[in-house]
């Protein structure tokens, strides 16, 4: 049931995103578009409540509950960023907005990578907290090894993001000769 709900939440995320952007740009109803986009957090609340109820009703904690925690962490920490990322591209492609820019070289790229790493680390920390809460919630009555395994994966995710951001700091990509904008 949890996996099905995660899939439903993911599909609903993209449906709400598409609907909100369609209202905003094609139907020229920006307020209605924002209202639809503001429904996105309700998906995470629903998933959190259903997962807690599932554990409360005696479900053995397993990888599905860990995946729910990770999905919620991603949605909280990166959901707004994802919406904004898609919004800029839709606005450019279909509404005459400015082209999206992502720094490609030097210090600006390193700063961009650190900001992105911070979002991923926040997602992992949120997931770690939810996983730990689930472990405490279940207590000694059930096996929590799958939840602990997800915690280890989140620590690995933090490490990977730190390594990536650090690599852009220590080994910055040089701008090719003849380019001066630094944008991509």
C-alpha cells in the first residue's frame, strides 16, 4: 500500500505541477496556478499520515516505510526548487520568459553546487529524522533494520553531495577562451 501511495504522490506531484503551470501560462490565470501549486505539500502530509497509521496498525517496518521518509525529505527540501526549475523552463519555452541560467564555470558554479548540495543534505537530514522517529515509534517490538539501512543510505547521500560540491571548489571548471558570460 505504501509503495502505491508513493507512486500516486509522485504522479500527483507532476500532475499538479503541470496543471498549475498550465493555469499560470496558458490559461493566463496565475492565481489559480499558484493555488494548485500550493496543494503540493498536501501530498507529503498525506503520505506521512498514511505511513504513520500503517506502522501504528502493526505493519513491520520495511524498505517501503524508509522510501516514504526519503520521498518526504526530498519533497520538503527540493520540491520548491524543482517547481521553480520547471517553471523557469516552461516560462522560457512557452511564455516568452528569459532563458534559464545555470553558472557553468569557476566560483559561480561552485556556489551553485554548494547550494544544491545543501538542498540534498537537508533532504537527507529530514529523512534521517523521520526514519529515527519511525524507529522510536516502533520501539523494541519490531525489526527496524530496514529503516537503519535507509539511514545509512542517507549518510552516504550526504557524503556524495559533499564530495561533488567540494570537487567544484577544489577543481573549478575553467571557462573556455573566448567566452565571457559564464552562463549556460
